[in-house]
């Protein structure tokens, strides 16, 4: 990673990620993220994660679009992050056992 692609890493983001890791249940995560983000932002992030799960299962772009309504541009972007990102999607999906 270049410095340019990691310019989002700082003391504030570290504290944010530590706060997320301190949450102990889905209900705690729900209230935290609802306070942190708008309902639309939560929906957008959950849609991206759903697209990532479907892509790891080998579902075709058109079928993902039909199931989710997410644009093919977003599906392509998520696929690029899956293939050339930092591995976060794959890590979370494997830990949740969602790729089966």
C-alpha cells in the first residue's frame, strides 16, 4: 500500500475501529451504527456487503442486480475491492461462513 491509499489511517479512525470492536452484540452494533450513520448510509453499506457475499458465491452480475437492485457500477467496484483490495470483505465473509 502506498501512503496515498492509506491516508485515511489516523488516530481518529483507530479510535473508531476500537469502538466498533468494543461492541458485544448485534443490538449494540445496531444502536451504535444508527447513531453514527444515516439509515441510507447503513443500507448502502449493507448492500455492498451483500454484493460481496454474492460475488464470492460466484453469482453473476446480472443476477446480483436483479436480486439487489444495486447498480452494475457498484457491483463492479465491490468486485474490484474483493480482488485487489485489502482482504477485508473476504476475511469477514469467511469468518461469518457466508461463502458456502
